[in-house]
C-alpha cells in the first residue's frame, strides 16, 4: 500500500514503560493504571477517571450505573459503531435510534428535542462525537445545547467519545460535559493501549458503582464501613459485577501515548486541513461541516461524502482506490440497516434519511499521526483519478 488506512505510532516511551511493568512483576491493575486514571482526571477536570479494558466496557458500566433496565429507552444515533447501542441491550433496555444532522454528522439539540417531545419517557441519551468533533453540548447564541435540553426533560447524558480524544467544545475539553464520558484506547483510535478505555464522571455515586462493577461487584468500601480492622483478604460482593479492569501492561502503553496526545492530534489536524483545502476544489466531494475550529477536532477519522449515484458506485470507488494503493473505509453502516436492529425493532430506512443518504455516499480517507503531506497529496490525486474512472 502507498497509503494504508491507519497506522499506529508506538515510537515513544511505550517499550520503556512496558519493561518497567514486566520488571515489577505486577502485570495487572496497579500503579501504571492508577497513574493513567490520575492524568485523565486532571486533563479533563472530571472528578473520577476509571480505567477499563475497552470503551464498550465503559459504556456498559455507564448504562448500568445509571440504573437503565428493561422497558427503558435510550436515545442513540443510528450512525455509530454497534457498541454504542449493544450496551443498551445488555441491560434489557431498548435503543431509540435517531437520525443525524447531514452536515456535521452528529445529533443536534434540535433532533434531540424533537425526539424527546415524542418520547417523554426516555431515560438517557448516548451522544456520539462523530469523527472526533464534539456535538453541540452547550448553549450558543440563545440556542439551547444538548445538556440544557436533557436537563429540561430529565434525561441522563452519556458521551461516547471514542472518536473525540482530545477534542474541545467552547474551549473546554470533552470528558466532563455529560453525566458520564467514555473514551476508547482500541488499536486504531487516536491513542491506544492495544485494548482499553476510560470512564469519566464527576458524580461520586456513579463512580462508586462503576468502580465496584468493574471488578466483580466486590465492594471493599462496604466492608470498610463495618470493621476498623480489615484483613487484606476480606471483601464483600454486592452485585454480580464484571471483569473490566485495565492491566498495567496496557496502561504503560497508554501513559507513553498520552505524553504525545497533542502532538498526535496536531499531526492529524495538519492532514485534515490539507484535505479540506485540496478537496474544496473537487466539486464531487463534500467534507464534514465544522461546528468549531479545526483545532478543537480530534480528527480520528476524515469522512467525505462523494457524489455517486449508488452505494455500489461508492464501493467501486473503494476498489479502484485500493488498486491504486490507497486504503479507505466506511464509517458506518447505520444501525437501522443492520440485521439485528432492523428485525428486532422493524426499523424503516425512510425514518433516517440523512444517515441513509450519507451511508450510500460516504468514504473515510486515511488519517494518522505518521502520515505525510506527500501521502495526503497522493490520496487526493488518486481520489480525483478514481472518481473520473467510475
Ligand atoms: C471504537 C468505538 C467504540 C468501541 O471501542 P472499544 O474500545 O473497541 O470497545 C465505541 N464507540 C465508537 C463510536 C467507536 O468508534
């Protein structure tokens, strides 16, 4: 491949910190994980940072800690990775899929309010900061933001921020807007631990529940309350919890990645800015509309909308680009089009016109911190040539 779709960069202190963990003889959750949690709490200003083994685990702990259960409805955009919705089903609750804004590709306060007017019993919303751009969480120019609308309808806010590390909204870092924010450290994300994730919250009760459920429902605090003299082996189990803790081996990689988070972001932004400028002269391409500056965007993916007549023609474009040595991807097949959700809830594509239109025409271009402007130039040239070949 001339330009692969993604590439990780582990050329910093990753090996050094992993060696320290191996030498320490303690490979699972310990000081490196606690250090990573401390840094995330500091960076986002969220009171509690709880490291877990994936963003999916963080999202599961989030809906569990909010007490979501059978018969409850949780709003989730149809344009997202399946993990955002599956955790709602883990709890026996039902996702209420909503369409996206066709330009910013996120849900908007308007979409949310319209949905809540029709479904006043919704318990929570999972906001996805699509591509790495924060949705409109705060109010602006007299227009209520997502948080204000959720407060009005007494709806909890979970942010699926798997794309949005590090992203900003009105000058504040994503990580402490809603009740809970979840980040992903999966291999292709903006920083990685191989597999991993982080749950952030400033609510003490949510944090206590998520910490307990992260490790088998073992509550050492509950035991502490009843004894002043606790032996180290003694504990109580307060719920059938999960096994979602992040090992120190992975946290070591995360600490090294975190040192370069802004460097990585700036490198991605350079590619994104180049793409935006170069593609602006190609009339058959539309880029994601920015809500704020390019600096506030995490640029996890660079999605474009191509003027094609069908999804088949878009697929052809992917093939032609691949033959020319350019890796691309599609994010995502909207969940209303996947077999499980479509059949279970009898979903109709007509109810999600924007996500549906986007899905047939979208393409994600390569973007990663190690990518060069020469490579981005090659991508643009190949895209232009490939489109003309259709
Ligand atoms: C990657 C991703 C997830 C899942 O992250 P894992 O760490 O792999 O569990 C969830 N939501 C979105 C939007 C993602 O892109």
